[in-house]
């Protein structure tokens, strides 16, 4: 009886209905995958942050000039697709007031635009 109850409980976990946890049997794999993805994201964000904070005035000049070497380097690090960059530069230009004294906000914007 007990084994039957456990088996039915495990089978119920394999529902095809959407839920916020996913399949409980896959949680260990999902946890490892999420950890690896977070580590990769944090490394990429650190690279973008270093570029932006080390070259803040130059990157703002590049944004105003519709591009430049430092902005290209930051966009490369953020993995912003080349085909999307003209539109993203236009967006950055429109939000220049937000980045005037806040390099962190510029880092966030670049990471949001990236893959």
C-alpha cells in the first residue's frame, strides 16, 4: 500500500500541466543548469561593468557619437547582436539623462539588451 502511494505521488509529479516548479524529478538537473547559467551571466556582467566604469566618459561620448571603440567593446561583452546595435544606440541616446552620473544604470541597460 505504501509503495503504491509513493508511486502515484511520483507519477502525479509528471504532469504535463504548466507550473512554477517544473517537473520535480528534474529539480537537481535544473538547479545545476541554473547555477551554471548564473555564473556565466555574472562573469559577463562583471566584464561589462569593468569596461563601463573604467571608461565612463569615453563610452558616453561614443553613445553621443552613434558609436565608437569603447561602446563597441562594451556591447561585445554584453553580447548585444550586431544587427540590434543601431537601435540600441538610439535608445541609449534617448536615455542619456539616466546615465549621466550612474554607470550602474548603463551596465544594466547593456545587459538587458544583450543575449
